[in-house]
């Protein structure tokens, strides 16, 4: 008898239909209600018939006992134990052996024994023979006992699908291909028992059923939460759904919903659009299970999709469902049908890359059951306005294109309604080469123009298909001559940087051509990528980035007024390549003049104005009418623009100007008062998050002593400057130095005698030491972020970094820079503990470090210092970013000066020592504080422990590379102990900018934050300027240092 659910072990309750019972069940597949079993009790097998009938269970009909005879290893004959008067009915009922199989041994065929056709009185002798055969079979099929524990048994009321599910890969089966198997060993699949304990089979079975167990406990549905995800119907769920009547009569596509349960509730209130390969019923074969294509709470939401799928049912029914990706292929079909409801069957086949649809077999089936395949090849795709062959080319369906060339090459000579031929549509050089090689007649079409007079080469350039453009150029294709050449088309196309490079390589002279309005290729650029590709070859091609069109406008001025979709990145790119931000049109208007009106009209972003001012645009430049940007902003009552201009130092109009409003009219108020009031209203983050830029009492005293002359000494005074590491945040250092230089009125770097830099700081230091201006360094950094940080994820291209450093700083050696003294930090990670090493352009003290080799290139020293772990590969496989040990090198710089003086003192040259005059430390910005949630490790809370480990890792990295906080405090205290004025500049940033950020908006925000910081701390800057200018010997005309 079938054990009840409550009596079954845990595994059997959740393995559908599996329990133990001493009966071998066979069933028919023709929906018969009768289930016959061979009783395996001990008194049956010795050879006499057990005539007891199984009792009727609540869930199943009465079962009849039978005797089985193994006539060969694959065939079992049986004699039904029924009264003679019922035997004829049984014979008629079970005469087709294909309707029967054993669920324990699926390969075992069941037939009616010849005994059933003999007279009843002769059956007893034959049964004895049958028993002997059966005993032999029992021995040779590796069944050594007839114990109930030796079989997996099933409920007789289970469906065929449930029983067939038992015979899966999780069960230990006899391998049919095992060479050890002989004719005496049954080739039938033997399903062994599920033993107690954690055997491998039990573990595999439980793992496979674990999701369904959880779903049952949580009462979750068996299908995916996403309504349009295709799911395979579980066999055990088929009986819980009813088909909903629709106007479509297609057994392959139906809408089903849940049945009412015994409690009167709906098993599933969702409507399912189902693809049923052989119909939707409980008795479908396991290999033809239905798919739930889509689900909705309202039936009407599925009707349209039902009609579309029904129209293209051939694509579903012809799919080989035995392939491993059948479900994903069906899902892809549904997606394309929903996205492209206007597509015909052949268009969907191309969109889903169904090469099998183009096979001879399926073509014949389409011809017989759907519509002629040849006529489908001429179906127009209405939205794309092209034919199937063109669609295959546009979607780069390479195998389908090859197949179409075999079926009908003449398709490749046809044009679509817009006049486009195959060369207009081809989207990859592979397809292009295939057509060129296999269909020579297509060669004559390579220069044919479409209805818009565009050649295939025009189309390849405008559609950003660089490989196709290269192929066509190589085959002699010509560009359509008109108002806009191929370079102009590429400059106006998105992601066409590769096309720009191809065109310039083929025809470099095209870069100097103009259109009817006098615009150059720079003027017509719409996207940053194309503009960068052109301007990267600016020097090679001899382009003038400030060239004007017939209207007298540079590209920068035209960009401001033409509402470019990518304006801020375009402005950043132009400036990075050297565009003049104060260039004027014939009316004297600059970019700021034009922006004042356009910001008010919401045609450009205020971020563009902030960038122009941070990059050096003059807010006080007048146009030919004597109007300043502030005057125009005041006329339009644009308060936001006015606030930015005031913060930038924009002055009021002169008294003689007429027509001025309140915000630009000259009055008796002090400009400084207005300036200060404006800056007070500009805030960056929370003030409590950042260290203050102000003097301590001792620092004030030290500055006073320097300016007052109380530190009289005959020793040469040296100014020290250090620059922190921080990647792209080096722009903060540059912006700070620009502000100091403006107040100083002179080149700032020549006022310093000894400098140290780490990572990005070393780049800035080297650039200034090799003669670059601060604005040039600002432009260099804007180029760096796009050229070096050009990958999606790190590590970035190390070769590109080395090439960029060599281009910007030359190939000279570190020793080629005579002055000032330089220290470039790096970390030698070859051994633990790692060591800090400095590349110097001078001989250090003996006890400090060995002398830097005279032949060391400057670019190599910079490469070592900028080899940030994760972002770039180590230099020479051992040198990494100096910021790992000394991200703020101020302390190392002062130590170096002390070691220099000490070496001279010990060698009796005390008179040659130097005196530190001022120490300036430049940081790369203070980021906003973040709260650390937890630092406790709790064994009872793994999630909390993971968070703790993550926080600790972030903390260790932060402190290992720290440039704020403790390093600044130590440097400040040592400088104070020497009575040396100490200045620390590090602008607070409104957001955390990652050191490899390439976002133009982030970069502009960082530049503006630094600009406002310097404006707010003008008094602090002015004190530094006084100290620098106080020493009349600076800048030195010759080095004050003595060689050691």
C-alpha cells in the first residue's frame, strides 16, 4: 500500500511521487484508469500465484495482481490473474505492447504472455516454468534480494510524467554503454533505493529539489517574478491549470489559469500564455513540457501577444527542443515578437539568428504549411524599410548571409525602397568580405548612391562603422562630394572616433576643408570622442584650433550658441587642446558674454560657466558696446549667473555707462565688501568635515619673525614645496597654484628651491620644472584623464601611460633639470618590508640613500611614482606608487634638508648650510567624511562581520595612503619647532572624486570647488606671497647649494 505523506521520510515527502512499496507498477499511456502491478511479496516469486487483490485506496482504483515472465533481457510477458470470463476483455484492452512499460525499468517492454491464450486447466504447469525463468532473471539483474528496501516504488495513482521524472540523472543507473554489461545483465535502467544517510545520491537529489522545497515552505510560485521571463512548466503543476477559451484555435498557444482548490481558492490567480509543443494536458511526455511565455493578472493583456505568437508559430514548433538553449531561444523569440510586432516570420528568424529556419528541410516545411519561402524573401520590413537580406546584413547575421548567398545570390543585387544596396546595409567587414568574394556581381554597386545621394562610404562614415569604411576605402569606394565631406559626417556622428582616424589616415588633407559657411571640421563636431580623435592629430595636421568661420566665430563660440548635445565635454576637450577661452566674435563677445544670455534661457548649463571661469575666462572683458558679462547677466536679472561672476571678481560697470541696473551700476560700496559677502553665501559641503585653513598662534609668530627680520642669518634661505598624490585630483594643486600665482604676479615655481612630489604631485612638479605654465599643466591633466584612464575598468593601459608621460615631459634624464632640487618618490616592492626610494637630480647625503643614476630618464622616475596599485602595472615589475608610504612628502622633504645640513656640519662646512625659509604643502583636496557603521566582529552575525572586514580594509588603505590629518600635523609641528612658516593648502571637495575619474562634470566640479576655496582664503594666500617676496634674493640667479 502507498504510504501516506505523513508517514514518509523527509526526502520522500519532497521528492515528488517517490516512496517505498513492495510492488512493481506498469501503466498504459492511453489514459486507462486501470493500473496493474506484479506483487513482489515473497510468496509470489517462488512460483505460485498470489491471488489477493490489492485493497482500494482513497486516491487510486483497485489494482490487479499479475505474474511477469522475462522472455528476453528487454521483454516481460505477464498473465493477468483475472477470472476466465474477464480474460477476453483484458486481452483486447492490453494487446498493444507499445502502450506498456515498467516505470522501474523504462526500457522494459510489457507483453501478454502466451499463457493467457491457453486453457485455464493447463496454466498451472506453465506457471511453474514461468517461475523458473523469473528466478533466473531475478538473479541476473543484480537483484540479490526481494526485500522491500531494494526498490524505489511509486503510487499507482501518479501520472506518467511524475513517474518518468524519477528516471533522471540524479538516480544511479546502469550504464548501457558499460563494456562490463553482458546479455545476462539487464540493460534496463535500474533505479536503486534511496538509502538513509548522506550518500552522494541523496545529496545530489536534495540539492536539486532544494529550491522547490523552499518555495513550498514560503508559498512562492514556481515561475519567475519577472512577468516576461520564459519558464518551463513543472510536470506536477500541469494538473492545477485550466485552459481559458480564446478565439484562437491553436493547440500550441493557449492561455491557462489556476484551478479552484478543495478549499475553494484559486491555485494561481495569474494568467499564463503557454507554448505547448504537443498540447496542454497532464499526460504530455516529459520531453514536450509546455513553456509559460508570459504572465499577467488580466487575460486581455495576453491576447495581443497570443495572436502574434500564433501568427509565427512555425518558429516555435520548428525549434529543436532537445538543444540545451531551447528555453533561451524561445525567450528570445518572444522578446523580438513583442519588440517588433510588425516583423514577418522571416524577419523574426533573422533577428533571433535562427539559421535552422534557412535549412532545406524547414524551407520545404514552410512551403507546405506556411507560405512559399521565396516570397518571404521579398517581404518588406516596414520600420527599417528594407528586405530580409538587408536586415541580415544590418544585424550582422554572418551565417544567414552565407546561406542566403547559396539560396539566391540575386537578392544581393536588389535595393530597398530608399535606394540602399547591400553595401549601404553591411555592418561588418566579415560580411562585406564574404559578399565581395562569393558574389562578384556586387562589385559594381560599391559606389551607387541611394535616394539621398549617399554612397555606401557615406553611410559607413555617418553610421560610425569604421571597419566597413576601411574595407570600402580599400576596395576603391568613393565618397559623395557635396557640402559635407566624409570627415564632416564623422564629426557629427556619435562614437565615430575610429572613423575619423580612418578618414584622416586615408586623406589627411581633408582636415583643412571648409563647408559653405566656412566651418572647419572642428566647428561641426557634435561629440567629444570625434573631436578628441581629430585634435589628437592637431600638430601633425597643422590645425588651428582657434580658426574662425565666415561669421567670425571660433569653434568654442559656435558651440556655446548652437545647443550642442554634449556641450560641457566639448568645451573641456577644446580647452584641453589649447582653445582660447577669451576669443571674441566680430562684436567683441566672449564665451562668457554669450553664456550670460543662454544660461537665463536654460539653453546651457551653469556648470559650463563655472568651468569657463575656473579655466581662466576673463569675467571683466568688454565687448564693442562696452558691456561686460556681468552687465548682461544683470540686465536679465539672472541671480545665479551674477553670483558666479561676482565670486570670480567681475566688476561693476564704469560710472559713465548708461542703462545699467542695480547689480552692475557703479555705486559707492566697496568692491571687497560685495566680494566677501558673495563668497560667504557659497558653501562646499559641511564645514565640520574639513580641516580649517588658518594659522595657529605659533605660525603667526613664525611669519611675523620672517617678515619682521628677527631671523637674521647669513645662510642662504630656501623655500620648500611638496605636492601630494591623488590622481586626477592633481587639478586641485594646479588650481591652487594658479590662484597663488595670480596674487604673486610672477611665475611661482621659480621662487622655490627644493621640491618633492608623489604620484600626481611628481607630474606637476616635473611639468613646472621643465618649463610648462600652470595653464598648460591644467590642459595636460584634462588630456590625461581621457588618454590614460580610457578603459572601462582598471588596470589601464600602461603603455599608453608611458607614452603620454614621454610626450608631455620629454625623454631627458632627471639630471637634465639643474634647478630646483627635485625628489620623486616611489616604493620598491621587490622585498618585504617595502622601501621608499627617491629619484633625485642631486647627490643626497651619504646616510640617506645612494645617488640616482645619471642616465635615469625623467619619464621612468615619473612612471615609477605613478604606478598606482590596481590602476597600473608595477614599473619594472617592482616599483609602485610612492603614495603607499609617502602620499604627503612634506615630512620627507624637511628630513632631506636636515640631512643635507647635517652632512655639511659633519664635514666641517657649516657655513655652507641653508636655512628653511618657508614650507608650502599642497594637497589634492579633502573629501567629505563618511560614517563607519561597525567595527565589531560577531560570530553570530556573518553579515556584520563581512561589513566590519570591509570597513577595516578601507580604513587600512586610507591610512596607508593618508595625506591629510596626521601627516599634516606632524609636518606642521616639525616646521614650528624650526620656527619655519608652514602653509597647507587642500581645498574641500563637495563630493568624493575617485583618482581615475574621467567624468567631465566631476572634474569641473572639483576645479570650481578649488577656485572658490582659493577665493575664500585670499588673505591666507596673501601672507604666503609676502613671505615669498620678502627675501630679496629670490628667485636665485644661481643655486645656493653646495655639492656633497
